[in-house]
C-alpha cells in the first residue's frame, strides 16, 4: 500500500493543536522569528513521515529512522542536528503544555560533526582589512554593524533587534536581548563607540513614527536579518583572502556574520580572558557551547606549558 503524501495544509490541519502549541511556546520562550520559521519547517518535514500518526504515539525508533534517512540524502551533520534540536524543542513544548509526557527525540544521540575540520574565524588583521574594505552610501552604518559582531560578539538577530535606547554612550555599553529573551550588557571598545556615533549621525529617517531601531534600511524600516547577512556577505566576497589561496583562508571555507562572533570569542581567549567571562560576553547558557566558539593556537599551548614548567 502506497503511503499518503501529506501537503503543508493537510499537516497544519491534522496537527493543528500541536503546531499551535509549539508556536506559542517558542514565542513565549523568546525564539527569534528566523528560528521559529526554521523549526516549524523542520517539524513539518518530520510530521509528513508520520502519515497521520498522532504525535503522542511516536517512539524513539521513529525519530532515529527519520534522522538516519536525512543523513542518507546527504544533508550535513550540522543540518541534521538542527532538525534534531527542532524535534527536541517541539516535544518539550508539548511536555510543558501537557499534551504529552514523552519526548522521543531526547534519547536520540546527535550526529558527530567534523571535529578535525579547520575552524573558520578571522585573524585580527583580516578583520581590520574587512572593515577598511567597506564602501558605499551606507559605509558608516555597515562598518558599525560589522564591528558590533566582531568586537562585541553580537549575533545577527541581536544586531537586528537593537534599539536606540539600548545604547548608552556615556557608559560605553549596549544592552543586548539574546536567546531565551535574556539581556546582557556588553562594554564597547572606544573604536566601536566612535563608529556607532558616526553611524547615528547618518541614521536614516524611519518612515514609521516612534521607530526606535538602531539600524534603519534605505526603505525606512528596521534593518532585517536577511539584509544584515546580505551586507556582510557582499563585503566578504570582495576580500582577496576569501578565494582560498593565501595563509588565512583554506579551500572550502566560507565566511559569514557568525564567523565574526567566532573571531570575537577567539580574540578574547587569546588575550587571556577566562572562559567564564567569555561565556557571559557571548550570552551562552552553557559553558560547553562557549568552547565551540573558541580556538586556541599553538603559541598559546606553548605558553601554557612554559608557565607549567615554572612550577616543576
């Protein structure tokens, strides 16, 4: 017997209560609109495989089978793990809202990623070259955006949500609304403060009265996540070291906004900042997450062993 192919409308109708609960749960938990769209799409993909089976009847084996099928189609380990996380969150929302008391995705192991792959982050000279290469009509605004990610560790979504009222020039700090609707205060280096001031002098007039967004698009609206990513991608593409031909960029590497955040964390560690402080600066709930964003070079290892030798 051939399995029924469920379309999006049928999925929404069949699993209306569960999907509505998940959307409400994510909104209340502070998930960004971008994450919500991705997670709903991931859950839709999984629900199609159930052929109408109630979500309360799903077992661990069915989740494992679905994730294994994804792997066989050639999706990356990181994509497979994101879809896995979406299912864990989906069932967690159903648990908390008392729709079901099981989470069949929780006991399924994540896929191991390529731990030996060369990490993608920028060295300080690269960041300076990146910033110096910015040009165009909105140069000061775009440099400020890059600097907040590279020297403040902000996520793209956090830059998108920034308001004028979040910036305190007298204290040289910015209040950042991160994941889980958690606020953190980020001290800003003087060069970043100076660039923000230049950006504010040229801030575009919003078309809507009362718009408090720190960064405004040419259409007079809050600069979207997609626009910020497009701005950064265009600047990265223009960099000579992005062709994989020199000592910085290896073949197959790609640069993105998130790599600026990686670079920020790595610079903090190399400057001697303890990992707990790096965790706070990045706004991570778990210190294990922070270690993924930090990279230690051979010189640091040698210095660590030299300090150890002094105790011998």
